């Protein structure tokens, strides 16, 4: 349920993170823009895709008013995606999300619980650090295992070069297969570094925060599923905000393939981060932060509330 309902947030977040950088000219001259009568140009603006050529600026002077291809915010991005690709465009990668989400959430929660209760207590002297280490260990193993599927999903949801060539599962798989033949199977784990930088701290912050908030609510006499949901949502929001730059780096690293950049020309995580800051500004590292947080906060709350609710039900049985 979470994977299906939250996919539009994921699509919008990925599109915002992979849309073209701002043009050097804030108000380019009319001869640098395509015409309102050019349907490919208008559709390109609707999907905020890449310019057709290196020199082209995707913009329109419509009755003297400049309209550019960039979008700002969640609702503006939703409008652009629906106008260019239809309502189905908001559910790009939903199948892959289900393939990743259903087994990974189950395995992750069970692994975390097993580490927390059985494996780590003899190894970690401070009980308050147990959730931190259990979350980090479980997430590291699972992220490494599922990285190839995440590569597929990111490229499905990324900004297309042209609305006339939208990303489809067959086209993404063909592109990945071609590069794997040239560079080896290790390419399937492209972007694993920034993904770990995103997910490992996220898990540590989330679980440490969750246990702390849960104890706080219990000290106030509160208990039940609502406490689990609130603790999970608050902790998820905090972790999402703190790890947002690594999510941008992970998306950029994985989506370069479908944006037309040759993998051999890409850089490692730190040089990529420096290049983004130099060419686009530090705010680019927080692109898509709001839709990502809007997706993660309820998802974290629902996941932990369901897990603890089912656990208590089975314990009674």
C-alpha cells in the first residue's frame, strides 16, 4: 500500500532532482527560444525534459511573456508530468517499487529486530546505542543487495531527454544491459556509495530517534499504535531532512545513463557534489526535499505501526 500510494512523490522528487540546471541567461532573447507553435517544444516544457541540442534553451515567449521549462515545487511538477505523460506518468516505477518495497521492508524489519534483541546486546555495551547500530547494519546489508533494482527504478522515473522518448522498462533495461556488456556487472551497483551515505545515516538517525520519541511518549502515559506512528513519522522526517543531499547525489549518479551522459564521463560522489555546488548552487543539493519528506514521514509511521501492531497481535496469539 505504501509503495503504491507514495510513488507519485517519488516520481516528482526524482524529476526535480534531474531536471536541467538553470540557464546562464535568466531572460534569454526570443531567438534563443522555440516558438509556441512548436508542439515538440511545448511538450518538452511540459515534461521539463532536456534541451534538444546543447545550444537550445527550452523556453517560449508567449505574447511577450517568458515561459521556461523549469518547475518549482510539488504541485507545479505534478501539473507538468500529467500534462506531458498523463496521470499514469506519476506512477512510473511503481512495479519496481513494489518489487523492492514489499520484501525489503519485511526483511529489513526482521533483520533489525533480530540484531536489536539477539545479536548486538552482547557486543554493544550501551543500550541506548543498540537501535543505532542495529539500524545501520540492517540497512547496509539490504541497500547493497537491492542496489541494481534501485538503479532501474531511478532511471524509469528520471527526466527524459524528450517527451517523445519517455522512459519505459524495456528501454531502461536495454540501456543498462548495453553498459553492463561494456563495463561489467559492477555497473549494476552504480550509485551504491551515495546510496549508503543516504540510507545508513538515515537508518541510524531514524531508529535512535524512534526509540527516544517512543520513550518520551510513554513517559507521558501514552501508548499504542498511534505512539508508534507518531514516533516513526517524526523520526523519519528528521532523518529525511538531514540526508537529503545524499539522495540528490545518488539520483544524479544513477540517472546519468538515461540523460544521455556517457558513464565514462561521470565522476565519483565527492567531485560530483562539488560540481553541483559550483555550477548550480548549494540549493541544488536539496532539490526534491519536500516531496521526499512528504513520502517518507507517513511511510515510516505506517511501517513501524504495522510492524509493532502485527507483532503484538502474534504475541497474544
